[in-house]
C-alpha cells in the first residue's frame, strides 16, 4: 500500500513541527503526520473522516471534537500486550510508528454488518431490554445475554499482562493551577512571581489551551508566542513545577488531588526504567481550577455523521494543526462562536457555504464579513439534518419561515454554546448552578481552598480570563502567606459571546443524537420521560445518556435541557447528574503503581531467612512474612514425609524452629503489672521476676483476641509475645488501653518484634544442645531453670540473649532470642553443635502438627468468633479483677454452656484423612442444617500416633467423648466418620515439659 | 541468591550505606517524669530532649524524637562501652529504656539535597525547604514504615526501617535515591 | 391508542411499529392520601420490594412508599450488582438463599427484565487456612441445600486462565464457587418493584422527606414530611445509609454506623470476565457488565461518613489488588468512581425487627449485603409488618441480639463496624 | 483526606486507623449497671451526621491515639487532640483515676 499524501494539510498554518515527519497506521494503512499532531489531526490531514462505529447502531462516526470530551473517534491504540482500547484519537499525541485500529465493527470499518441494528432501531429504543428477553426464563444466561455480551463494549482489552511499569509520586505546593489556558497561565505566573510554590498542570502535551487554537493577540503578540514567553518565565522559578500531559482527575478531601502524568504514552515503548504513567497525589494549600469550557453540539438529524464537528474543534484543526477539516463548510450556531469560526475558515481558504444561526439579530460586522466572502446567512434558522450516508454531503437548512433547502457541504461546524468544565469543582459534593444568561452550568459552592477562574467559571472573554486568572493567582498566593508582586495583566480583547439557548431541532427528519457514543437520541429522552423516568438520574440510568467513556461531556446538558422542555420545568429545577472522579478515564495500572506481581505487598523476612534458603526450605506466605514451611532433605519426595521426619526429630531428639515472627512488646513502668492485669483475663501482676505465664486477651466484646506469653524481667519490666498474625492489632489495642482507657498509669510500650531473632529449641535433647551455647556461669539445669523460667544471659561468647523455658510442641523446650543480626549465626551454631544430638530444623508445618497433637489453639480456633470458654480456657479468667472484655463476655449468648467447644477428633478408620472445614453431624443424621453441630478447625497427620487427628468446635463437647460423628465434607467428597476424643493427643499429663 | 548478592553489592555504594556501627536506645519518659528527665538529659548531653519531630546532636549522641515522650538515642559503638547500660543507669527511674539497636536498619544517604525521585516518593513534603536539617518524620513509603531524619548538619538523610522489611526497603531506597 | 402495560416481545414489536409512543409511566407520580395502612419510609430497593410483597403476598392494599429523592437513589442505584448466597452462619444462610430463589423468579414475577444473570461467583483462596475456611463455608451452604464447589488451582485456571498465577505475591490456590451467584441490573430492580407495586395500587411518593414521627402513648400514628402529615397505622423504615438519622427522629439509638464504600466502573470493553471474581489476598472484586464495563470495588474507606464519596488511598488499594490479580487490565481505564453510604451494623449482619415503638418497624444495617438481599428483605419485612412476627428466615436479625450476645459475625471482627 | 496529627503534622488518612466515636467512654466495670453500660458502650452509636469526635490511631506514625473532630457530612476536620491528654483531662474533671 502506498502512503497517502497529507492532502488536507494547510501550507502555512499550525504549531506542528513540519521538520519532523512521523509515520503511523490506521487499520493497517500507513500515513504520515508531523510532530505536534494528534492522531485525529493527522487522520484529518490525510483526509480520513470515518474513524469508528457507534455502540448500538454501528453508525459511521468521525471526529467531533479536538479534546478529551470526544465521544466518537475512539480507537484501539498499539497492539498485543500494549493494546489500549477506547483511546481518544483527539488527545493521542502522534509518535513515529503509532498503530491504531478502529473498533466495534465487523468485518471492517467501511462495511460493518452490524449496521443492520440501525434498521432494527425502532425496536431497540431506550430500555427495550427491560421489557423483553424474559421468556423462557432459562434463556437469559444461555441465549439472550451471550448475544448482548457479544455486542457489548467497544474496544478489546489486551490479553496479556501489561508489560509496562507504573509509578506513584507525591507533590506538595502552595498553589495548584489546573489548566494552562489564558486564565491558568496568568494565575500560575502571578502566583509564581510572589515566590509561592506553584504546580501548573495541563492534560495537553502543550501549554496554552485555547490560545493555541484561536487567532488571538495577547500583550501585542500572537497568543502562542505569549504562551511561550510565560512558560519560559515559569520555568525560571525554582519553586514552580510544570506538568504537561497530566490530568487532574479527582479532587479529594483536605486539598488532595489525584493526577495522572502520561510519562511515555507519546513514545512507542517506554525507555528502560521509565514508567508508562505516573500517579500523582498532589497536596495543595490552594487550588485554581482553570480547565476552560467545552463546546456542546446542537441536537439535529444525523448530527453524528462524519463531517459534523464542533466549531471550536474546526478552528483548532485549522489554527493549531494546520489541517482543513473540510472543503466546504456550513456553520450552525446559537452564539457568537459561529462568527469567529467563519473568519478562520475563510482565512484558511475553506469555502463557507452558509452561516446558520438560531438567533435573529446577528452582528452587522458578521453580516458584512459574510457578504464579502459570499457566505449565505440564515438567521432564525437551523440545520435540521445532515445529509449523506457515510459522511456529510449537504445540510438541510430550515429557515425562520419553515422553508427547507439543502446546501452542499462536507463539513458542518456546530456550536450550541459552551459548558464550563466544572466537574472537578463538584467532586467534593458541590453542585454546579445553572446560569440562564450564559445558558450554562457554572461552579456553585466550592471546597475550602479552591477557586475557579476563566471560562471554567463562565467568564468567556480573553481579556477577562487573563485578568481573572491574575487575580486568582494573587489571592491564592496572599492566602498562602506571600506578598503580592506587581504583575501587569497583558492587553487583550474580550471576544463577543452572546448566546441564545437552543438545544434540539424539532424539525429533524433523521435520528438526532444527544449522546453520540451511547447512541441515545432525542426520541429516547422523550420515551424515558413518557415512561416516568423523569428525574435526570432516572433519565441517565434508563437511557444510558452520559454513561459512555466521555461521561456525557458533550451530551449531558443537551439531554437535561430536552428533558426540561418535555417536563415543562426549568433547567435549574431539573438539575444535573453528579460528576464523579475521574475527570477523564485513568489507566487502572497507574492507580496501582508499582504494587503488583511480587511487589503487591512488602515481604518480611526473618533474620535467618538466607540460612533457611540455603538449606532448601520451602517458604510460605504468612501475612507479610515468608516463613520456612518445611526443610526437605534429599530423597524426600513429598512434604508429608519431610514434616513427619521433622516432628519425629523433635519428639525424639531436638529440633529448631524459627519463631522470630512472633509479635514482641516490652511493657515497662511502675504500673506495668496492673496494666497487664487489665488486658489479660488472667493475673499477671503476681508473676514472679524470672517467670513467664501463658495469657489470653479478649476484645472488649468478650471474644478471644489473642494469646501469648508474658515474662517478667524486673518489677517494672515485662515482655509479652503475641501471635504472628495479631502483632499489630495487639499493639494498637494496648496503646488504646494505655493512652485512652487508663492514661494515668505509668506504662510504656515498646514494640520490639524486629529486635530479636527467636528460635524454639525443642525435644528431649534441647537442654543438651543449649548447654553448648550458653555462656558460663549460666545454669541451665532443670532445677535452676525450670519450666516457665526466663532469663537474660549471654550465649556464644558474649552475645546478649534471652532464654524462655516455654513449649508449644509439648516437649521439653526453650525459646532463645538473640539480637536480630545474630540470628543467622545462632541458627548455624545450633545446627553445628546439635549435630551430635541429631538436630534438625523444623518449619511451620511441623510446628502446626505438634500444636494440634497437644491441643493448643491457634489461628483457626482464634477466629474472632470464639470465647475463652469455647477454647477451653474459660477457667483461666480471674474473678478477682476486671479486664477488657469481662463484662460483655458474660452476656447469655457468649456464656451459654452449649456453645461449641474445642475438642479432639480422630478418624474411626485410622487410615482415613481428616480435613479442616468439615461439619459435624450425627452419624445417622441427614445432612441438613438442623443437624449441624460444629466443624473441624485444624487437622494434621500425627506421626506420633500414625494417623490423622483434628481439633474442632463441637456443641456440648465435654459430654460426648467417644461418640462417633460424621465429618461432612461434600465440597471435597471427603466424608469420614470420626470419634470425639480429648483435645490433647500426646503426653496428656504434660510430663515432658518439665523434665 | 541473586537477591542477597545484589543487596551486599549496592549497600556499599558510596552514597548509600547501612549504619551498622551504632547503638540505638529507645527511651520513653515515665509518667510525670518528663521535666526531670529533661533536666537529666541536659546534664548528660547538654541539650533538651526535643518535644517535636526533631533530631539534635550533642554529647556524642544523636537524639531523635520518636513519638510523644519517646526518643531514639543513637550512639556510635565504642570498644569497651555499653551505651545502653550507661543510659539505663543515667535515666533510671525517669525513663523506661530498651535497646532497639537491632529493631531497625538505618540507611544513610549522604546527599545534602534529596534527589527528585526520593523527594517525590515520600508521602511527606520532602522539599529541602520543608524538611530541614534536624527534621524528623515517622511515616510510611511504598507500604513500608520508616523513621526519616535529616542530619542536623544537613549532610545526609537517615532512614530507619523495621529490620525484617529492610531488604524491600533497601531496594526501594536504592531506586529512589538515584 | 391503547396504553400498553404488559411487557413482552410482542408489545415491544408493536410499539416499534408505532414509534414507541404507547408506553405509559412505569409508576404513577402519586400524591399522598391522608392515611395509609402502611407507610414505608425509603423508596430504595428494600422499601419498594417491601411494598410490593405487602400488596402481593400479604394482601395489604393501602400502602405508600415515601422517598426523599428519586426512587432507587440510594444503594440500589450505586452498588456493584452482585447477588449470591454463599454465607457462613446459620443466621444468614437461609435468608440469603431465600433471596437467591426470589431473584431466580423475579423477572417473571415482576414482568420486568432486571437481567438476573447467574454466571457464578468465585472467591479465590491463597492459603491452606483460607481453603479450610472456604470449605467450612461451602459445607455449611451444602447443609442448607445451596450449591457450592471448592475448586483447586487447576480448576480456577481453566475458568480464568489469564489471572496472575505465576508471578504473585500470594499465589492463587483455588476458589469457592457458587454457580448460582451472579449479577443483576441494579437500577432495574428498583424500577421493576416500583412498577409492580404501582400496579398493585401502592402510592410511590417521590421528593418527599420524612421530618418526624407522630407517636403517642408509645404507638405510631403517622409521619411528618416535607409535604405534610401522612397518617399510618404502621410505618416501616427501610432507609439504610440513613437509618440512624431517621430512627433518631423516633428516639431510637441503633447499633449502626454509616460508612462510605467506593465502587468503580471501567470504560466498556469487549467482555472477558464471565462471572464475579473476588481476590482473597487483597481488597478487590470484579464482574463485567452487559455493557462491557468492569464493575469493581474493595474495602470501605473505614471512617464514619455521610458524604457519598471516599478518598484516594482506598482507590489505590483497590487497584493494587486489581493489578495483582489481573495484570492484563493495566491499560483499561477507570471511567467512574462513586461512594455509597452503608449502614454498618456492629456485627456485619442486618436487622429486621420491631422497635420499642408500637407500629414502627425497622429494616437496616445491611452493610454491603444489601443489594443481594433486596427480595428477601422486602419479603421478610412485609411479613413482619403484616403479621407482627419475624419471617422464619429472618429470625436471627433481632435488634436486641447485641444485648444478649447473639451476634451474627461472619468475619469475626467484633463490634467494630469498619472491619466488617 | 489529611489529618493534622498534633505530634507529626498533616498526614494522609492512610497513615491512620479508625476506631469510632470518641464521646463514648469505657464505663466503670464495678458500677451496678455495668452490664447495660457496657452494652451501650460496645454497641449503641449516635452515628452523628455532622461534627463528630472520633478516635484515630496514628499507626504509621507516632502511635498516638487522637481525638479528631470531623464533620461526617463533608469530611472537614475541625480539631485534632492527643487522646491521652483528652483522657487525662476527663479524669481530672471527674476526679477519678483508675
């Protein structure tokens, strides 16, 4: 295929860089454009008018606008894993190699078979699907819905994982200026000159706003030149950050704004280390919204045909991009924008066949200009229909007297007036207000710290915008504590901006579109009204008006104005739907930033992680932690073999388990004991120095919160552990108790979870092993250091350590803690010195097996629904004191003795496997809810017993020992018969702990 | 193993080091003892304990505010001295003290001004005029908790993060300091 | 021309031939009568469903629904459209299954296509403990006769091959699937019930705000509104999101906090997510609408709010979950986000009960279970109002259960509403 | 939303975790009506639409609990105090230390 020439490119106009020619393809056809083009301007330059198909009727669509409000010119940009559906050609910066495809057409853009929907349109009116597709009921999922879903959506998401990276950043400033048109630039400049920290943001790749698109003079120079000089001055201030290609998409509380910077969307592939986009969280003391205004179309017949374009967009393509959007134009307006447009069209050498204005009294200057250039003027007239099947070939004009005539043209430039971009001003709950004289919604009450200036506020003249921007910039700077600096406002003229509200041409013969992207017509609005969907929100939801990717920027006001006409209410009384973030659509990847894949959450590693890795441990995610799950030896082919070997090692020799993940808190102060008495159900103030005690804490609602041990190292110095899962929660709770419940107590809390590497050394040879590393003269004998003793000591030749005679495994066991950086060395030393005793490391699986063998509760039992009584720990609760959760734990529902309690289970057929989550029902009972008596919380294969064992919560557990129940597990086809047994399976008397 | 190798290599990059040669003592005022504690601190170090997020350097110690009525006292290790025990003796009865040397990894970036990437990555205003020498912030970055302070002489930034998260944090910091 | 009332393929065709001009309003704009047997406060899904079932199943004819704004303007118009009955606790399961069964016959009952679409709800798990917790849940469902399947990783992979399996911080191990779960076109539920109730004579009174209750000797006699007094023998409150404010006018203090939940929709794209998927290692769940938008959400913002909007950290948290689970959506764009106010009860479960005021009934505390509950909530509330006793599947939803310690706490988070 | 921690300065709300109404105070467990008082403390909520005193915890910062006065209708923060200081004043006013 040959590259087509840029036949519609104007010779001497535009801000494009003609020295940089760029190649791109659209639907596989190669074209050329220039640096500074958008995809839309480059397509128009090449004479491409048809760029997409509409959502419902698959009508041909072209380019309506030149900005982010574009409803029609949506393409799939790039390909493969980088495919970006629904990309607006009007804001896509052209780059070399750009690849775009049209969407929502089959088999091709010019021949779309689904355009048959247009013929069916009498039956596909708004909300038709609510009235049908109901018979027979089963056909919905099987037939109707798949059919609808095949037609749904426009573009296609990539099928592969997004290969690009995203970044997040923060910015802080005194003044955030959103929009860099005349008002925004003056605001930023005025503020910057005071020394304030200013951020200027614009969604476009070039600063300047309408000054780039209209032929205007500012301070005696061309608008675009003035923009360059202001931007250059802004760059010279160290406190100013200029952010082009950045959209402020949302206002959030307390001066926070979300913005997305398109860092590398204007290049084929981001450079190495460069993110595709960056999410900015901008914190501003003051914000000036200067996002300008968007032109709105007038609703007339076939107003969606390629060749119908907003008048301001026509000027943008001519003046900024040097492109002829057509050869012969008809201009249709209800305001003075029509006059500016004919001047620019004529200036660009485009024939203007007619100026059609709904008003009856045009300016004499406009009339004489028209006469001079042979432009026919129709006052009090409308363009009722665009004629042409795939593009505009003529306009049917209906005059004030009702006569109709067709005038040949290939471009209809339309202006229905301007909608100030008030969206961001309403994100925090404000409501825009209707102003009849402007025929527009303007900002209402503003959030604290926010100001609006320029046409975003409904101020439409250039001179007024400059002045208002300067005033807003100065006011914000002064409010931020800066001295106003003398700043002259450059001279400019206010252009005429008279308007007479006009929405909908009722004499249209063809479909007249309100929401072009969602194919909502004026008839649909009328139907909704007829059916009682008369609130603007009902209208929107019933017809889908304003719900497309442009969020109704060109359609909402027209829609509600038509509704108001139908209901006979004013527009003010009809009200508008709420704008919500984002202002324009934002890539989901940008909102996630770097937090995806393995970096979704941070990873927490214990001090001897590298040792465990060397040792070949299998790791498991436990909250943020990676923990060693088990340590396979060569030849061990399944995890169960390894875990059984590890358990047997502990039961028969000695094992070492990394328990550094336990939460650890130092609790100091003269009232530490008193404090702990109030947070544990049992007494801690009576604990002797050098001793530890198991403890349980409740939530205030009487449910078990966490368990652990408290050790006392001095009268005013306790150390407690929490479960791995609850470390943060417990600290927060204790701080609440300390600061809010009992602020007068002398208690200080120090979270020290990371200070200590801690290891459980368990098994009959544990003492022998530890004896090899404790420094003299520490006496580790059973007599000197009995069960539940604790001590501070040194090990391995002077390393500070703490030793706790605690056991979770049921064996004679210790926990030894050393400063974190010594953890790796301690582990290696224990392995080396323990070789003679047959030492082996064990992981979380073996730990779990042994705690179940001993009937200790853990996470599956401490599930936030169980009481101390349910866990078999009710007797621990002291009756001599109050503690958190005591009062509410006495409510009948929690104190009920028939509540399920923790008890043990074993399979009747000892070879059967047990599974957590099975429910208990009577052996001969039906599997129905009424017979549900509890469920299995934890299971393990016990190498000590040679069969599976389990813990579970069972109603009336104590009186049911020996009963046979069915562990009902249909989701895994795992029904087994089980016997109720005591929860302790190994060393029931606890003798091994104390040897 | 690549993680580890990477970690070791870059940790020795000239402008980013891990401070492994200090003792860090966390002290917290006993109830009602704030004034006497301050007096003792002045007698010991010659300065008051900062009551706002500041770091002061005096008497061979860097004293970093670490929350209401709490400080980290950071002292360079010296052979034959046990800083923690000395402090425990000095402040006995006026403060509770815990040796937290190993609780955090302290990274030091020896930059007088933060890099733009580092600056924009922080959730606090890290502009050099907003975060001045001697300023302290306890905050989080990229899901990781951190205490950051700018040395009172303005020559460097220290980042103290929980030791068990320090591999992730170090990776993050290496990227951000560029 | 005759006004068409019954919706059918035939009527749509016929109307197509005459320009869709024959349709009448889906519901009348009623002006209040001086007295009603029952006034329902709140024209959301629950209130409209209550009115519908009161009229249809309990034979009450003189009913009004009073709505301060436009009907369906609360959570029925701003939720993420999911329906399911995959609950854990016996207090909840039969109720939500009743709701699911009503969904299954809703369109024929209402003659309104609310697009009840049972494409499945899949809850992913990422650890053995989570698997067993889901097994417990699935088994509980099966004991109640509800479909539940526990899938392993391979089975999940065959359903959704493009999720992130190989580079995940918390790898997917499997999921709990309820095939009968799915989505419903949310607004249409309000409109369908409104139309159904209207046809049974219910007055739907929009743009009328309740300003007080007339109570004497502990018995209610009507409501004060911005349009004057409306007499009523019985009044039912179905104003979730604003329960405390409205009930406060009757002197009640509720175990409820109002919290904001954000919801999100992407630009429309060709459908590739068939059912509902929830991430088990982060706050993210998603489905894709029949228009092609990805409809998703995550956790509540976590602070009391009546503002109907949230903040950026939760937006980021949700999308971090989204990208961790579905890295192919990076270049899909967020179209719109919004906030809804949830009645967060103190145990995460709802309340449908009498109040200390004779003739005043309360329905609220729906947390984020409200939309899926709409039909059963309407049915059970209608039962309670008509019979003055709880419907058998809603007996656990008592107002005094917190006092007696019979909480229905599915998440085990206790009396902290922002954690449910 | 940003909360001005009296210790740390203004921070994004994701540094904080939320507990709820700060105007309800833990009752005296020894009082004769303790059961009812604890029920109300645990479960009844004024759920104010307007300025509300709330407990927030600066989890990612200084670990201080704060009493934040915030308008629940528009999220405007009107005042922030140290919870410990508020609690001490409350005790002083009531003449009770536990």
